[in-house]
C-alpha cells in the first residue's frame, strides 16, 4: 500500500497510549511484556503510510519503553504518559497533536487516528487499512468479532435474568479508527464518569458526536494477550513465524554440496529453503539479500570438525547486515564425518570452547548449535540426512537457548 | 471430596456429548484433538463422586474415541452418538439415562447432571463442585466469567447501534449443572428451532421449567480451546504441569551420590525434587511410590558410559507400575565422566544403539536423553552441575521427541 492510495494524514493509536501516522496509535503498555513490543510491525515497510505512532505508557515504564524503542530502532514513535484509566490514557496520547503543554514539539494533527491495544500484537495491515478507510467515510470505525460465549444478564440475587441471542451481538475489538476531530471533540466533552469508568471509544463518538461507527469484521489474530496462556500462545506463534524459511550454506566441495542438496530435498516439504554454495570468506551479495529477507535460520555444512571460523564469519556477516535482530537467529553448524572408524572422539576442551563461543554469540541474539552428520559407507546417507533434517526443524522450532553449543548427532 | 459429602446421584456432562456420574458430562468432541481428552481428569481420584461420564461424539469419531478411552484406561465412560447441533447432541447424551432404545444397558438416572465442553479441558474440581451444589439448591447453575470485550449491537446498515455496559453482563461458560429432571424436561419440550439454533442450556431451563439458574464465578482455566493458538497454549500448560516434580536416582557410589546431591541443590529452587540413592537391580517400594505419585521426570546418575541396562530397568519398573502413561515421561541418563584426559571418545555404534533404544522406548511414551557430566579436577564441578541442571530443566520443559537418544554435554 502506498501513501497516495491512503487517506493522507491519519494517525495510529493504541489502548491507553496513542500512535499517530497522519494515523496515530495509542497503546496500553501497562499490561504488556517488554518482549511483545518488538513484534509490533513498526519497522516493517507496510506501515509506511502511518506518519506517527504514539505509545502511551504508565509513568513507571516510560524509561523501559524508551530503551526498547531505541534498542530495536523503532521509527516514528513518541512516548506519552498514561493516565489512571484507559480513556484518560488515550486522551493523553491524542493531546500530543494539539496541546503544546504536553510535548516540546507538537506533532502534526492527522486526519485519521487509529486506536489500538498493545495487548493485540498480531494486528495485520489489512484490518488497519479497513478501519481507516471506513473512518474516512463514516467518521468512526471499529473491528468486531463473533461472540465466543453467550452473554447473559444477572439479576440482583446472582441468578440468571436473561440471555442475549448470540447472533444479534458482536464483541467490539481493536483497532478502531476515527477522524481526529471527531474523537478529540468526544474526549473533550467527556464527563469524569466517562473517563473513569468507560471503556469503549466507539460509544464516546456516538454519544458526543452522533457518529455511528462502521463495524468491520476482524480476524482471530486480534485476540488480547491477557493471561499466562496467551503469552505461551504468542511465543509459539512468533516461533512458528520464524520457522518459515531456512538457508543452507555449503562450501564448494563435492561431498558437502551433495549433503546440502539431500538436506534441501528433505526440508523443502516443511519449510522454504534457500541453498547457497559459496566460499564464506568472501562477501556475498546473495547471502546479504537473504539476511535482509527476514531469514532467521541457517545451516552451515562443512567437513571441518569444529568450524568455529566459518560460524564466526557468518555471525560477522549477520551483524554487518545491520538488520535489527528482533528475534533470535538459529545458526546450525553441521559437520560431515566421513572417517570410516566407528569411534568419533570429541575433544572436551574444544567443546568447552564451542559452548563459550555460543554463549558469547547469544548476547547478539544468535543461537549456535552443532550437528554431526555421519557420511560414510557403514551408515545409509539418506537415513542420516532425514535425521539431520528432523533435528534441524526441532532446533529452529524450539529456539531453546539452553541447548546452544551442544553437538547433536544425526 | 468424598462421595458422602456430595449430592449423591449427580451426573457429569459435556458440550455435545454426555458424561454422567450420579453426575454426567456431555462432551462435544468434534472440535477437540485426540490428545486433549487424556488431560481430562477422569482417572484421577478427585472425580470419585462422579458416577458416570457420557462422552457425545460425532458418528465418524466414535471408534477413535473408544480406542482413546481404552488406551488410557478411562473409567466410567460411555460413548454416545452426537447430533448435528449442540443441543441435539446433549439431548442424545441425556437419553442414555432414560430411553432404552439408545443403550443396551440403561444408566442409572442421576439426581444432578453436569454439562461440560470437551474444549475446556482444564476444568477444576472446585468449580464442578460449586455448580453441582448450586444446582441442587436452585435447579440449575452455570459458570460465568467477566466480559473480555465490550458487547455491541449493530444496526441493519452494519453500523454501531448501541454498546452494552460491560459491568452489567457476563459471559456464560461451562460447566453447568442441572437437576436431571429439570434439564431433561426442558429438552423434551424444546422446539426444533431451539434444538437447531439454540446454544444456551441455562436458557432452556428458564424458558421451559421457569428455573433461574444460579450463576457461579468461574476461573480463567475455563477458556475454550478454539484456535490454533489455544492448542499452543494448552500444550504449554500441560508441559508446565508435567515439570513440577523430578526424581533423581543415583547408585550408592560416593562420587555419584555427591553429584546427585549437588544437582538436587541446584534444581530445588525451580522444581520439587525427590532424591533416591538405590541399587536399581532390586525392586524398591520408595521408587514405586514415586512412580504412582504422578512424577513424570527422572534423572538417573551413574558412572557407566552407556547405562543402557540401568535405563532399561527403570523403563521396566515404570511399565510394571501399571500407571497409564497419559503424558510422556522424561528419563535422563546422566553419565559422570571422571577420566582426566581431555578427549572423550564417543563410540558411534554405541550411540546409534542408544538412539535406536530411545526410539523403541518412545513408543511407550518414555523419552530418553543422555547427559554427560564432567567430574574432574580440570572442570569446576559446581559450574558443571549448574549446566547439568539447566539442561535438565530445558529437556523436561520441552519434552522434545526429536532430541531423544542425544548425548548433551554439561
């Protein structure tokens, strides 16, 4: 989506924070783990049409949020101080566009503002776009979802009074979008009761500006990360999304290239595979492209026993590629063992060095694992490669930081 | 909770199936993965007061369900055939208590029946008890939860009509409990429209039997396993619950006992640790008690290089203990390496045998991993044991079946 196709001057906001963009997004970051923020799509090109993002954070978390924004290179983000309720926080975020006292540099007032919850980190561009377009037409718009449970009203004695017909009602979710003037006027007219006890922005637009928001069907991704189980789910979803692509790197020796080819064949039914046969010592533009293409998994096959040098080179190239390592990269150093003797001797000092190296590299968010691939007549090669593929998938899906520096045997 | 303290003759039921127990539980198993069922508390002693459990399953899944029940030794369970809607399925389940044509042996009619969804596998006894007691008093009762989102009504043009005040409404969840006669009469009087489009059992009790159900606050555990993310969350919750207790087994040699002690010290801040110093070749009643105490994690420390025999003995003891292995057991074979030379030679044929052995044992739902612990002057022992503890926790938390038979180095 290019800027020109979009309502110009909209601002993207989140739950009790404000994120603008000629679209602004206010966020409630109070209840969100620090790790959740980097999954937010800020640095990705698809939010290019969002001009400003305001993140509203409780006072005690402002410094933490600023350091996260700096660490991960998030652009266009301004931090605002949250209030004691949701509505007060959103209002604080909106004020950054029009009240000088709240900011040393006033942000340019957007035409449309998006309000979003930071506890819904998996929001897609598509739904943002839909609510923005609908807000331009109707003045306000919000995502809705079908009700998961029947909604009931209870009587004073704690017994069922009546149940609502589920099909007639919807759950109101985020994101929501508004013409800035409408939502800002609504907040200016709010009573203290609204600000303290209200939760629904669409309700304010209706009550104070007579604006009936357009309702837009959202996807299941909009769920709120609320309970511990949601953190588990979010972690698995992120790990899943990081396990979509792998790059197999081999040097140009025949035996190594052959194993690389077989591994490629094994893996490609489960994951998108890029294969590169290259001498790592030279800079390589193909590899650079893969690095910047959001690939988070690498298998480097070689016939050296401890390929520390090759792995160090890859680590350097990843660092030099300047992509912010938002998520851990998996780097598997696969070693072909073609000696015919059945005893493989592991030098414990060398292994200790490998583990130390892996611990150091982990600080850069790169997880290094070792993999021994038997490549000799007494072992059926295809079977070994199948096992190597299974171990590779297990390592990249788990991204277990405790297993770094270990040597697994295929 | 003992039988005598409970309303006698209640039956436990689930979502589109029926599970009775002097309490009966009808289940909708259509949308539930086969693996979810074993987490259901059926075999655990705390449902001793449930006399029968009816699981209502769609026709094409009846054989699968029967094989699951047999495999895991679920007791008191009868399978009923589901209908095409939720209410029709529940009704089918209830008929097993009163209509001969639906069963070759009619189940004894319960006083109270619980209706539950199989998609809520983490239900606790406490809430079952609460709804049963409330149903005895009020005729009907159901669990409720606060609304997570605002509920809105939309107008014909797809715009917001009005929003409900969130505090006045609740989400109606499961379990629900009813006097059998009330819910059965309600179903008998139902119209086809109710059976085809209704979803709320409390509504039927109110409409046809003038019974205002008592509403009981439920816990967050009652959430519905609905989306892929919920399966992720459920898996993590189960793995978490399996990682609460570990048993460290050592032989009686001094060096081994010392490492066992240090490992115990390291682990006990994270997990409940049982430590046993024993010669494995003899039957041991203490170990037997641990097996039957729902312990799913074992570390067996020895000074042999490949302790296949010891591990085989443990596997045999686990099998002989006759507890149904509902969840995978982790068995870590930790080997102390006290040889002073820095090179540790791994016999690849031996390792291949270990992996083969691990694959065989995995069929019994036992996951075997190897762990090498350096125990010599050149390595600081405490550091090595710390590393062994971290690897142990990582292995039991992940229960990764692809890593079985691997030898990790602490």
